[in-house]
């Protein structure tokens, strides 16, 4: 019985964590200056976040790469306008990157 319950609890916890992470990512996005240049669905100063998710979909290490772009800034990837460094911690940058990659 224990052998059956432990995997079930683990699967339930993993499924419960995903919506919470998405909510945390969205809340974090709204609390930081990201929304000044980005929108989920349409290009503004920077690319639409869904376009970012599509570009990096399935790429190994994409979350870490995007987290670095978010924290440290980047230029030349999406056009001539650079994205400045953002006032986020490493953990916040990774949460934001994972949330962006979860967008469809």
C-alpha cells in the first residue's frame, strides 16, 4: 500500500506546484518593471512573451539562459533595442523565465 501511495502523493504535489508556480511568475512579472516593455500576447518595445516561449521551446537550458537575460540584460537578440538589467534576484529571474517558457 505504501508503495502505491508515495508515488501518488508525489504526482499530486508536482501537479499542485505547477499552477502555483505560474501564479507566482505572473504576479512577479506584474510587480517588476517587465510590463513596461513586454506583453504576454503582443510585441511592445520588447517581444511578446509568448514569442519568447515559442523561440526557446524545448531547448535544454532555456530557463537558465532566459534567467540570465532577465537579470543581466541582453542586446541584439530581438532587435536593436537592448533590454537593461532588471532588479531581480537569481531565484526571481528563474521563476520569471520558467513562467515565460510555460506560456502557450
